[in-house]
C-alpha cells in the first residue's frame, strides 16, 4: 500500500514541478497511474494465496523504494524540492476564516482537504460495500472456493479490490 502511496506522491512531485500541472489534474492522473500499477501487480500475483501473496506485495514495496532512491530523474535519495501547493480559493470565506488558502505556514487548509478526501473515501467504500461488488467480496472473504463454485468470478473481483485499494493509496500520495 505504501508503494502506491509513493507512486502517487512522485506523480504529484514530477508533474507539478517539471510540467507545471494543476493539483486537480495531477490527482486524476495519479489515481489512474496507481490503478494501472495495481493491475500490473495484481494480475500475475492474485492467483497466489496467503503468505506468498504477502511476500510478493512486500517485494513490490521494496522495488518501488529502491527504484525511487536510485533514479536520478526524481532526485534519488534527496527527492524533489519545490512541490506546488494545491490551488487556493481565496474568495471562499467562512466566519472570517479562509479554509482553502494553501501556504507554508497555515496547516488548516491541508486539514480540510484531508477531511474532504477521507469523507469521500468513506462514502465511496460504504456505498461499494452494500453493492453487488461488496457482496461478492464478502463471499470471497468467507470462502473463496465456495464463492467460485457459486459463480462469483473471484479473480476479477480480487483484481478490482486491488485496483481500488491502489487508487485510494495513490490519491493519498498525491494529497
């Protein structure tokens, strides 16, 4: 999960500093890039179970970390400096407070942005939990072989879970 977080963070850093993209554009691209990396990792490895799957995912995290440290384009061990702030909404004011004016000294706008992202993630997850996909995930969690015999395409739903988890991690990394 932290590897997807790193991929999203590096997407923000590279696209924001080198190409001058907007935060909201980078958020969309970062989510899509981490979803793609989740598919690329999940497709060959989700046929594994238990400890073997855990070993592969831990190995992926180490690969991302070592690649980030040894790539000069993204700053190597020093990282990237001057990552831009999200765009400020200076006209928006509540009780004399501007909650969306981003800067270095005031952490409150980042707090509000994180609360917004957390609420959106919880609403998305709760709605997904009560859908057909959530019921399939529950069946897979309880007994994967029985779910497969009942007609649930377990590989597809496990890959969707991996993709959604990677996307949420990537969004957190961008923020």
